[in-house]
């Protein structure tokens, strides 16, 4: 299974927790973990591999030329690294035809096999959306996306690297950034929505990209109540997206129990 992550060094601990969660729930699966980072060095990855102590893990540190993204909008919350996944097909080795991109602020509760082996049906991406029709329509007007475009949370994406390698135009992305950078709010998600939104296959966010915010939204629906037992029995991927992180003192939510369970196990290993 090919896993792609992009991160800066402050998320190294979260990456370790995420990888432990995958190993725990996908026994016997060999993981090729491709890391794109401008901060991590080979010794950081070597130390991480030593702490993981798993023969099933193979790490590959890839480097991205940041000069390719001069002028792209960034902020403290959205550093340059968020763009790296957009051009994964340009930096991954030729033998990689599909990759599961995961943000490091994720824990995996069940096997990824079903998601990973999904049929792309000709699409570039498989992912989950966190927006409803009204907000999707507003986003479509803002970035001039196609009518049938899907707006996905890019923290979890199965990527059709083979097709992207053949068809993606980097110049198209650069042109879009330069043209729309003043209206981009979540830059990488806006870009994928605008340029590739009609080449996306949706999966259920409750299963593959559940956050505390989306759990609250679902439980506001009449007749719907999703508790932690339901999450434990059904959800595959929990994503602590946005500012609400379980390792911060101001965290508000209930899904942190899954993160802390793995964190406690790791501390006992060390």
C-alpha cells in the first residue's frame, strides 16, 4: 500500500501516531510511505523508522522544488506544504500508480483495504466532502468551478497517479493560482475543486473523513444520533482537521479518545 504524507517537522509526532494506527488496523500490510517535506531530513526519517520498529514500513523522503510555487498564497495555517500533494504525480517514482494521501492529523480505526483498492472509474481523486449543496454552490461561484464539481476535504484522498501523470498540466495550476489567489480560502482544496472537481468520486465522510465538526453536524439532524460506539464500529478514518486538535489544551470534542489511546500505547513503547 502506498501512503503519501506532506508535512513540516512540527507534525512528526502526529505522523508517528497516524502510522501506528494504520499498522494496528492493517496487519501484515506492507506500507511504502512517501514523505514530501522541505524541513524533514534523512536523519529525521531514520529516527522515525527506528521508533516505529516495524519491518512492514518503508520510508521514502522526496524533495519538492519550492521555486515552482513562488507567489502561491500561504498562511500560518496553510503553509507551502499543502500544495505538494497537488503535484504528487510529478515527484512520485514511476512504479507508483495509485497512492492514498493522508494528513498527519489522522487516526485509522479499521482496514484501509476497501478504500485503497477502490475503482477510480476514470476519476483523478476519491475523497469525501464536508460541505453541503448551498456552500458548494457558493464555492463554485467563487472559483468558477464546473456545475458537477465536488468539493472534497483534501486531508484524505486516493489519488490516481497514473492518470494524473498522463493528463495533469502544472501550467494550468500555476495559471489558476496567479489568477485566483486573492479569492482562495483553502488553497489546495479550492484548486482541486476548480480544476478537477468533475473528476472526483465521492465516499462517505462518516466512514472515511470524520471530524468532530461533522459529527456535530450529523447529530443535529432529526432522528440521527452517532455516538462513539457507532464510530468505533463503522468509521475507518478520523480526521482532526482545522484548529481543533486533540493534542492542544483548547480541544473541544469527543473523538480525541481514539488519538489518545494510540498516543498512550506509543509512550509505553518508548
